[in-house]
C-alpha cells in the first residue's frame, strides 16, 4: 500500500523523506509534494529532509543536491528559494570544474550530464559569479581556468568568451595545451563577435606563436564562416607566406568559407605551368598506399590539395584537375584513388569507373583502398571486392 505524505506531522514527513529519497519509485512523488508546499515550508523540507543527513557518497554522486534542485525548479524566485538555489549551485562546482577532454577526470560523463541538467534549471547567479572569480584568480596555465571559462559559456555567460580570448592571448610553452582547447572552443561556439575574430586572426598571423595554436586558429576561422575582407585577406596572406604543408591549413579554411574571393585564391594555387597530373607520374613504392615515399615537389603537393578542395566544392577547375589525375594511368595509384574518391563522393561517374577498375589492381593494398571507397558509397562492386578480399578469393585481371 502506497504511503501518503499529505496531512502528516512535519517531523514524520521529514523522516519519511529521508528514508525514501533515494528510492527510484519515490523521488518524483517527493518532488511533487515539496513543489506543492509554500516556499518557506518547501525550503525547510529540502534543508532538513533531503540535504540532511549527508551521505558519505554525496561528494561523488550529488544525489541529494540533484533531488533538491529538481524539487525547487518550479518555484518563483523568492529570497529563501534564491538563497537555497545558490547554495545548491555552489555544491556542484567540483564537478563543473572537472570538465575536459579526459584529462584527470574524477566524475563520469553520465553524472556530469545529470548535474548540468539540474544546474541549468537552477539558474543560480552565484555559480556564474564563482566561476568568473575562478577565471580572475586561477592561473591561465591550469585546467581550472579553462573549465571555469567553459562552464560560463555553457551557462550562457559572456564572461566565458572573454576568459577564452584572454587565454588565447597568453603565450607561453607551459599553457599551450589549454590554449589549444580555448581556440578550438571559440571555433565550435559559433560566436561571431569582433573580439573573437580579431583574436583568431592575431593568432594566425603571429609567427612566433605555437604552430598548433596557429593551425587551430585557422581552422576556427573556417568553422565560423565569416567571409569579411579581414578574414579572407589574412588567410590569403598566409597561403602566400607559409612554407610547404603549412599552407594547407589556410587553404582548407578558405575552402570552408567558399566565397568568391576564397575560391579564386584556391584556383590560383592549383594552377601552374605544367599539367598537375604530370607532376605525379611515378611509382608508389610503399605498400601502405597513402604514405608517399618518392620525392615530390612542394608545388605538386599544394596544387593537388587545392584541386581536391575545389573538387569537393564542385568548382569546375578543380573537377577537371581531379579527372585528369584519376584517368592518367602514369599517375601514382594512391593519388589516382584519392582523386577518384573525391569525384565519386560527388556522384561523378568518372571517379566511380576509375575506382571500379582499380579493384582489379595487382597490389592488394590498392584493391582494398579502392573497394573501401566504393563500399562507403554503397557501390555493389566495392562491397563484392571487400567480401572477396576478406575470404581470400579476390582475383585481379
């Protein structure tokens, strides 16, 4: 028979809540009961019945604090309710500051998600204030600073973006690992403020800065998709001034932007005096198909990357270069496969035909890569070849 909490003496109610608060069939009933009480009485029940006595596991599970937060979520913000919400929000600070990419984490992702769910419902100003204070007092060379900024952003607090910008500008060998995350977060956020754009451009153009930070800043500009003159001009300048493979990051960022000026810059990078295919004539000596062992000029590499980026965008010049690369039998096989795969992904029959023909290549590595590319597209020939390779019955013609 179900127990009722209505019309029972307060001390008995407290005792029953303490006894049943972690029972899976009772937590919702307790929340509904407390939500039906006047604010002062609800606060008393939360403090005396849910938050007391404190379990030794509370600092790891936050069960009482999560239940208390759910009980309060529908109350109007009276002084008593606001004070208790702030207290509960501050209880969650240890797990809020324990975010990150798997570095020394003490709490599991599932618990972290549950805590954030209730924390966002609490709307506690004290949590934002405490996190902002952490950003002001903690060293920028620390996970605490980064996680406080990340948490402010999750709460929708603009101070989080300001903290990340400050971290990006703090050059130093010791804190680069946190600056990587800060730059990446700015790109993923989609916040297109003048301060964010200016910070990312500054990091891109600062050749004294860490190379990984610069690379991530270029990628972030591409993700944000801002096609303003200052962004495009900065990326084009980097394409012209960087050396070797360092040109590729700004090229990819330009391809992400995809505006007229960016495409024109990529077309210029893909052009040269000799046909691109002729620069890739030769034999791939490695059995690991995409490790290029023969000497290749920087021009050949950069022009090929530009052609692939343009081909993925469907630009006519890039498509023509890729067709030439994949159909020229003198071109190294791994390059033919890469070019054909880009074409095939766009539904171009010429790319599919080349991949199908390479399923009969004498080298099993090339057959495997070509078949995988076709199988990803759902092509029957690729699936058949993969099945034959796995069974050891694959023959080539």
